[in-house]
C-alpha cells in the first residue's frame, strides 16, 4: 500500500522547522509532500535547502484548507493520502496500526489517530481528540473534548472504534474515495470541511475509524487561533453548510432551532465582552443564507442519508446537565 503524507503550508516556515523532522524520522514508509498555498515567506526555499528529499507542490493561490488540498492531491498518486497539519509532532510507529486497518478493512475509508496536546502532552487536543461526533443541530464534539472541557489521557480511548468524523489535523483517506467524493467542498475555505467530507463518505456506506494505538501531538490554532473572530465565523457558517447538505429529517425545524441556539451563543459572547464574535455569528448566518439555494441543491443529490447524531443537543447536556466528559 502506497502512502503519501501531504502537509499543507502557508507562510509556516517556523512550524516546518520545528515539526517536519519528526515526520521524516518516523514516516519512512511514506512519501512526504509539502503542498504550499502560495506562501510569501521562505518556506519553500527552506524545505528545498534543508530537506531535499521532500517533494513540493506549489499551488497558485491560497485557497484555504479545502481548495489547497484539492489542488495538491490532483498531482499525487498513492493508495492512501494522509492530510497532516504543519503543527503536528508524530511518534514512533504511528503509521503501523493505520496500515493494518486499511489492509484488513476494505470498507474503512477514513482514519484518525489519537490527537494529544503538544503543549500539555497528557491531555487531548481540542481539534479531534479521540474522534468526533455531532449532535442533531450540527454542533461538533469529541471523545476527550466537549466544548472547552478537555480530558486527560489515561488510556480510556486506546481503542479502535467507528466515529462520525475524523479531524483534519491528521486525516487518512483512501485516494479513490477522496476522488469519488470530489474532494473537499471549496465553499468552506477552512474549518469543518472534514466533517462534511466524512459525512458524505458515510452516506455512501463507508466507515470512519479512530485508531487509539496511533498517537500524534498537535499544537492547534497555529494558523488561526480560537480567539480569532474569523474562526468563529467559519465554524458557525460551515456547520450550517454541513447540516443543510447532509442532514436527514426536517431541515426547517433543525435550522430554526440552530438560529435560536446561535443567538444564545451570540448573547453569551456579548456578556463576555467579545462583540466581534457576536458579529462573526451574524455574518456567518448572512453568508449561509446567500449560499442556501446551492446547498439545498446538493442535499437533493444525496440518496442514502445515515442517522448522523447520538445526542440531540450537546449544548444542553453540557451547560444544563453539566456533562463535561464524553458519554456514548
């Protein structure tokens, strides 16, 4: 099985200096690529000079995570793609259990390893943790992370289980499935496009797995920090995109409840003296409405929609029932 590891880069020379050596050291079974999103720093020169064995694909523009990977992967031939963030430290033998699953389970199309926090290595990392799920209204959560409550890694998720979505921080996907899905939806630009991708794969009958015996450390927020209103805008908007494209059930009811819940989130940001985040939520909804016609058209093209949620409202469980740890 031929594996290609593709690291998307945009002005990330310092991250490549710090994290690329571990990827090279512990990924001898793979071909490593840097997909550069039209950087204006010396990233490409640095890699060419210091790591001449690394293959470089230079995209013509910075199309974000979605378009950046779509453009780059057209130039790569492999059985499996590993989409790896530039702020990730991998560990010895991290690829071995991943290879095993892909070789033994033909229906498994997408895999995520255990993702721990680079700065607090005994704790899970926000973006993916031990595998992701969403509630009925499209709010994402993970085993090991509910909203901002992060669990300590005590081995409780050292398993291999089916999940709903795999984190884009480190996502393995069969190349033929990626092509069948026509890659990422470029309207997303960045954030939650991996949830949409996994959802579409599941609608086609493929499995998404978490493999807890493979471990990486992720800095998180190195490109766009959680305190940045742009991230709030993208997360709220793209969550609505994903719901509209893929959800079964009454879309009108789901969106009505989401409008109310997002309004509550906006008020919460105001009370926390974060008005820019409130404005970001309002902007997210206006952008969503402007795309609504094309999103509904995409929804009508899906014939086999899976039940996508285990919990009705993760927000209710967290803020009202005070459930700060994952419960199946």
